[in-house]
């Protein structure tokens, strides 16, 4: 079973994404606190990370950069999620995510994008 780590400080969005992917047959862990992501990646070893750009306590682009610049985790696909369409260009220069999804997102589109990076 493929594992997904979802990091979003909005409880409603976090719970929705977790529920969607659990119903799709994935093992899912949700984190509201971005500062816990680094240790969770090491212990949980997700197959993909869904990461909000603007987290309350840390910038998601920084967390993406940490994942992508570490040889132990750089292989993990990261899909950035943001309500700010301008965040797409800013983050690509810094953290090099595998994909970007704008909020509000279409559920079918989000699940298709996750499946695509898992191939």
C-alpha cells in the first residue's frame, strides 16, 4: 500500500485530503504542524508528500527544499498545494516540486496527479 504524507495547517483541508486518499486505498498521515514534517518523513517514509505552501509556522517551500536537497529523501515526489497562484513560480525556483495544485482543487485532479507521480 502506497503511503501519503499530507501537511496543511488548515484542519478542514487536511481532514478532507486524508479522507479522500484513505477512500482511494492509500495509507495516509496528516500533519497540521509543518515543523514535525522532517522527522515524520524519516520515520514514515512516504511515497509522496502533499505540502501546503503557506503553513502557519514554517514556509512549505522551505520544507520542500529540505526534502529535495537531501539524498535520502530527494526521490520522494512532492506536490505543493496553494491558494496563491503566484506561489507556483516562486517555489519552482527554490524547491523544485514534482507538481503544483491550486486551491480550491478538484478532487479528481488531485488524485490523478498523485497517481501520476507514483508511476
